[in-house]
């Protein structure tokens, strides 16, 4: 019988009265992609953070390749050959790919970066597993999928044999998912072990060799992908049969025009983000703008809300020309913007919900009626 690459025995973890993991027996084999699925709060991320040393278990044991180990920190995990790719990137966007890989791994007591060695390591790993990365590229200029690749290559460059992927596709557009999956399959074929947590059952079916279902802190079943159906996985996650969805689309009443975009164009140097774009939006209407990542959707949204005005054309909001108006004017006219990357551009994680709700709304009359806020 093959010795598991990683195994937990009767691992438990509580946060006050909340029991996040309860007597969890889990194992993953060398050279497999193991999917861990469950609802929010099922205990998936807690278990992964215990394996990576971010949390310490209240009880239970952890084994790597048959040997009992204690992982007291991520530094210990890295030394044992465990890497983790977090759902929210842990990258410095102003730095290059190579600088991000070097960061925290300078390799000598004087903390002097060995750029040449890092370039060679990135190039070797990229060539072996099919990454499409330029070590000298600035991370802030990469697509979301490119940043995901940097996170993976950062772990591999540090010698990871076990790779924990915590909701890795949550921030990716559909065209960016398959290139990541191709890399993960090549890693599996090279003998690496991957722990893949996800809510997306179709992706788990496409990618994983075995699937573990967690519910309320416990493992309820582990099975080979071909031995369990998607409907059965859904029942195990919920603890009951899933209700049948009824598709009833009834379009709402279409009201007056509230937004008009007229032949807008925006350039960056010699490149056009978009050009000659026109559309309108009516009250009671949902308008979808779709396209492959990098085709200008984000830049178009920035121009519509006033973050980066277009070079030509008009943005009309409720009959007013707001093409060159600041974001505050758009807000007063009722336009809101939910960004593609909520964590980086939408909220301040260290502030409270109340403080985040206040940011950007401090000029509204209800908040700022006079000389005092």
C-alpha cells in the first residue's frame, strides 16, 4: 500500500465555541490532485491551514510520507516541502516576478538577492511545467491568471512537493482556468501532490483524482472521482437532497434611459484599450458586457465610473455629461462600482464594515450635511 504524501489523524480545531475541525482523518497520495469540497464553514480552509502551519491543532497528529511531524509555522511547512497558494494573492505588485519569488527566500544571512540564480530557477520550472511567465515582468502588469501562476511558481521554486490550492479559481475568468489546470496536471504527472479546495463541482470533476466532502467540520466521504456523481457530492455537502431549480426568466419593465455610452475610446500609448464603444442602459435592465480577459472590460468600467476618463466620446448619466467629471459626481448621480478584485480595489481589509461603507460616501449630503462629518 502506498504511503500517503500527507495524512491527518483525528485532527480537531476550535475557535471559542466554534468547532471548525472535528476528529478529521484525511490523506492524499503522492502524484494525485485531491479535491476538498464543502460549504463555507465546513472546515476545508482550517484543515489546509493546519497542514501549512498557519493554525495549530487542538488535538490530533500530522504525518508526511509516513513520518509524524509538527508544523509550527509556514516556515516549517516550506522546509518540509509544502507550499500554499492562497485565494487572495500574497504578491507585491510593484515588484517583478523574480523579486516576488526571492522575497523571504533570499538564501543568505546578509539578505542579498541572487537575481541570476532566481531567473534560472524560474526559467527551469516554467519550461518543465508550461508556465508562460517573464521573470522580469512587473507583477502589477500581469493578468489575474498570470498572478496565479506567480503564486504557484513561487511555491515550486522553494521546493514544494505538496501544493495546497485554496479556492484557486475563485478570482479567475473561465478562459484563465484551463491553463492553470494544465500546469496542475503536469505537476501531478511529475509526482507532486495537490490539495485543491473549491466550491465549483464541475471544476473538481474535471481536475481531481479523488474527492473529499466536508460538512460541519467533519469528513463525510472520500471517493475516487469516478465513484461519486455530482448530484451525490451536492447531497453530501448539504446533508439533504438539492431542490430542483426552476428556470423562470421574466424580463422586468423597461424604464427610461439612465446611462448612455457614445463612441468612447481610451488609449495607453500606442495601444487602444477600447475604441468606438457605444451602448445604453435603461432602468429595470441588466446589461452584460462579456469578453476574454484583457479585451478592455475593466478599462471600460473605469471610464464609465470616472476613474479614468476616455480620450474621446461621451458618458451620459441620467441626462448629464459626466465624461470628465470626478468619481464623486458619478456617485451623487447614483452610480456605484463593484470592482473585479474586491480585496485590492474595493475594500480596506483592516477597517470595519462601517468604516468601509463610509469611504467614498463621505461627500453625500446624508453623511456630510454641514461643516462636520
